[in-house]
C-alpha cells in the first residue's frame, strides 16, 4: 500500500535542490514564466520562482520538472 505524506495530499509544492545547478519541482499546476533567467511555476497554494542564469527545463511531466542552469535564488510567492 502506498503511503502519501500529508503535504502531498494537500497539494503542497515539493522542491529538491542539488547544489546550485539542479532543482526538481513536484506538484506544480502550470508554468507561468519561462526565460533563461526566470522560471516561475504555479502550485496549488503558492508560486515558486527560480532565478539565475542559463536556466532551462531539462524535462517536465504533468506534475514534476527538472530545472538546470546556474541557480541564484528561489522564491516562494
């Protein structure tokens, strides 16, 4: 039986960062902005903005994505 954490059940955005060059975002709803300096996504209850240089989305599915590039800042809005 799968166990789902309460955060995921409530639709919270999950963010994993590996150093300054990779970020994984799960539980997002849509991509709002996408440039090489800003990637902003809408989650169910918040927005997440990844700011940096040479940013790109390496892959995405309906509910997760991998961002690569040089990450300077991550903001919850």
